[in-house]
C-alpha cells in the first residue's frame, strides 16, 4: 500500500472498529442499567412483540383472578350465613320435639322457636356481598305453636343441600385461583426468559468492551500519527 498523506486507510479501519465497539458498549450498558436485553422493539421486534402480547394476557388474567376472588368472597359469606342458619335449625328441632310432646307449658319453647325463625330470616337477608345474594334459601318453618320435627328436618335437609353446593363451589374457586396464579407465574417467567438480560454475562462483556475501547483509541491514535512519519523522509 502506498504511503499517502491524503488517504489514511489505517486510520479509517481503526475508526470503524472503534465506532463498532462504542455501539456495542452502549448496547451492553443499556442492558446492565435496565436489566433487559430486549427493552424495545428496536432491540428485537419479534421477541418484543411476543413479550407485549404475553404481558397483555397477564393483565387479562389479573381481571380473571379478581372476579374469581370476588366470587370466593360471595361464597364465603354464604357459607358463614349457612352455618348460622344450620346451628339455629339444630336448636329448633329440639324445641319442636318439646313443643310437639305438649308436656306442660310450651309457651317458652314456642317463643324460642319463633325467635330462631326471625334470626334465620335475618341471616339469610344479610347474606350478601357487593350487592350479590350469597345464600338463597326458601324455608317453611311456620310458627312455634305448630312446630314439628319433620318440618324442621325438611328445612335442615334443604339448608344442608345448599351448604353442600356452596362447599363444592368454594373448592372449585380455590382451585381456579391457584391455577390462575400459577399460570401468571409461568407467563412471567416465560417473558423474563425472552427479554431479561444475563447480568453476569453482560458485566463481563462490559469490562471487555471498555478494554477494547481503550485499545481502539490507542490504535486510532497510532494510525493518525503515521502521516507525520512521512515528514522524516523530507529532512
């Protein structure tokens, strides 16, 4: 290659190499500072698009999870009210037996029976969450003066059936919430695999590029000084 003062090929090559090193260094510094290897569509359009879609799906799952948890709350209120109703019905069956026996003055038993009917009605009416009825029961208990064990037993069977349904629903909702949470965790891990940077690897690369940058500056300096060497030929 001819020695020329107008064209310094060595300097141009050194400059191109230094510019590439600087670009790589910026990329690596961005990965270290953000923790992401794909922070925008500019880094990798296809991967970024997939990650955004999965993030949108995760947000949708948040709504699903919220709805499930709301349903759980409604169900829990229904179970609590149902337990209160069942406790009252168990007491009422004993009272009905005493009333039906007709031994002595049964007015106290009848009063207790009527009070429990009122308590059950109030419990069912109060069983709601966020405007949603939590316990739907139609119980025909009648007045204490006409109470019988069979009437109360029918009410117990009806309440037990409703409680069984609520219990089954509760277990199902619990499984669905657990599944949704696990699905979100899996999706978050998958997104991380796509876009997260390996910081140990990037840290090592950053050190190497910084060293390469310093060497590139020195190489460019040497290349730029080559033209001055030509002056010695004219002394």
